[in-house]
C-alpha cells in the first residue's frame, strides 16, 4: 500500500455552465450556500412492503434502508448531483455511496456514521444486512478502524480541533489525497447523507446542517411518520405521512435538480415496486 493515494475515485472534471461558475464563485465553503426544502410523502405502501419483507426474511428492515436505496437510485438518475467540487471544478464520482448517521451505543448518547458503497447496485435487503453488520461491529467494539479513529479524535486538543478538521477536509477532498497515517478509511462520507431523527421520537420536522469537511452536497433528515388527513381522488382520508427535510449545497444543486429529485422520490413512495427490495424481485416500470 502506498503511503499517499487518491481519497475519492473521480472522473475527469466536467464542463460547467456560466451560472454554475457564478454559484461556485459566490460561496466559499460547504454550509455557506445551504438551501433547505421539505418533501411530504405518503408512506403507507412503503410500510406495507417493509412489513412484508420483515415477515419474509426475519430481518429488521426500516424506513432508513428504503430511503437510502431510493436516494441512491435518485442520484443515479441525476448524476450531476453525485459530484465533488474541487478548486472551482466539478468532478463526477465513479460510484454512488451513501453515508448513514447512526448511534454508536444502544442509548443513543454517541453518534457516528457508516458509508455504504455502490448502494444503487444493492437491494434494500442487502443494504439492511450490511448496515446491520457494520453497526453491530461498532457497538460491540469489533470495528478496529472506527476505534482507532475515535481514539485519534479524542486525543485532539480542543483549541486545535477546528483547524485539524479543516486541514483534513482540504487534504482528503480538495487535494483528493489519502494516507493510512490519518487513521480513517478512504472517502469516509460518500455522495450524500441520511439521518433518521424521526426514529428517536416524535420530532415532526428538523433540518440537519451540511458538514463542510465532508464535502457532501446533500443531506436528508427524516421525520417521524405521522397520521394526517390527505386528499385522494377528491376524498379526505387518513394517511401515514413523513417529511423529508433536505439540505443541499446550492453551488452544485439548484431548483431544477431539487424538483427532479422530489418527483423521483415521490414516485418511489407511491410505487415501492420501482425499487429492487430483494434478489429475484422484478422492478416494475
């Protein structure tokens, strides 16, 4: 293994429009140009599919797994979002990787996250199994990389942590370099992030901030699922509704991208068979 390697696998930079150049030049860092949006989706059919798969397999399938898969498929259909911004140029990623924020203990007092690679190529079931295995390894102290990284961070002097973290982001993503001396895996954060705060209680809506040093341009925060009245074919009915709160980097993502993503996401919720849930599934449409 080389002492210094590429951190993220990227394609050559793509040509960008004059507007995109203005957007890139207007804001300096991830977080500065944050835009927020809410998508309300009915989850009745998704919950039915999740429960059926739970009964069929005995595995703990959750909303988070569905959203992660749906997000990966959405990025696949919108490749302009699956990019890294470096020195004013936009570099497409070679794979679609999703970062899931998780609790590292059973009480939820400490948080971390795990990156799952090539989520678009996996079924919901495969995604659930991989997340479950990685979370178990972290919680039972079997993940040596995580233990090493946590120990390294714990040893940082408080007054230096800001500058060290900023340098790490610059080294890993702006320069796109990686070394094992840093004590963390390559491309730790992936293409986009998902956090399910709704699973922790009845919090109806909240936005999560982008993490500047991760260079991730999109983060989805999932609310708790609430029963509320909706209109279907002119009739008022009670449906299970979830708010998806999105935070995105306006230098890479604008209203056109957001509206396309919202449409695709809504379609997955309205017809879960558009996604591949397990091996042998035939995707409709």
